[in-house]
């Protein structure tokens, strides 16, 4: 029995990422369904890998992602120009069936040369491709994005939308190629206010977004978009069209933003 080239590459990617730091495995510390796992230790970026567009994997250019006061902070004070250097902080492990909880807070001002839509705009990617499969200049991973917005943005009217870089999905029973699927019953909070996010992920079957405890969006059957370049590269490697698992990635999109209390609870498939 032979593994597909895609599965082989993912296995190699996992080994390479995990080799970056010590990790102990045992029956005692193995995560169990319904147990909350902290994905962020509050001290450093252990368990995460940085990929900044135009820079090699693992190069945390200009200290974009930093840990201060128990918070992951996305900052640009060491940049000259933003220059389309979009970045993501990836969980070292992929996940499939889970509930993800975190809080975000926008702060400060966007970079002067950032795109207008990037002001007060960030997010968390789920079912993301591995950063080891990305090109150096690739700006976004093929993934499903839970979009974070706040008052002052021009990118939307509510937070918790779904964005689809390199992907498509089924919404209200209809397959759609729209890049943004708008949430409902959510508001744009002021900057500097913490917002609680919950994402319930059932593999390929369904994804649910909640903001401050209220469901704002659900969709089904996330999948790669065969017409998009990054998805085409994955499909050529043997990746399945249907997305049932992937990495979690925090976004850097030219607007300073903070993340904290990042926890995950595994679900039974």
C-alpha cells in the first residue's frame, strides 16, 4: 500500500515542523475529546510557525508576531513599508473536528501603505494548507478564513464573515464561489475592545462561527478551488478536493491586532 504524494509531503512537513522544538508524547498527556487544550502558552510562540510573504518559512520578519503580557501581538513598528508582506502564524499541527476559542482586539493604526480594505481587518484561518507547501511570495494560504473586523473598517458591515482564499463552500444549500460570505446578527465593536470568537469545525461537513456567544454564520463542505493557483498546486500534489482538516493560522494583514486565550477542544468525528 503506497501513500499519495500529498500525504507523504504532509507527513514530512509535520516532522520538519515538530523537529523545531522538543515535544513529549505519552498516553497521559494525549489530548482527549471534550478536553480543552491551550494552543498558546502565554510565554512564547512554541507550537506555532511563522510565514511572512516574501520571506523564508520560519523568518519572523521585523518581529511581526511577538508575545507580551500573555498576549500574541501583531506589530509593525519595525517595518519601513508594509509592501504587501502579509503574514500568518500557523499551528504546528493540523486539526479536523474541534471547537476553537480565542479573543482578538484591534489596536493602533494600520500601515500607511496598506490596502484600504485591510484597515481594522484580520482573522483566523482554518483548514489551512501547511506553510511548508507555500511559495515564498504567497500572500494567503488556501484556507477558510473567519474574518475579524471592527468599527472603522471598509471591508464589511459585521465581524465573523467567511472569506475563501483558494477555496469554495456550500452556503444555504447552494455551492458558491463568492469570496466573502457575510455573517448575520453581529456588530462591529470599537477598536481596543476584546471580542470572543468560537469556531465549531466538523471536518468537511460543517463549520459554525460564533461571536460573543452568538451564532453568526454556518456553512458546509469547504473545498479547494480548482481555478485558483495555490489550490491548483495542492491538487497537483495529490491533495483531496474536499477539505476535512488543516492548520489554524492567525493573520497579519497590516493592522495591529492582539490575540489571547487560544484554546481548542477536540470533537468526535
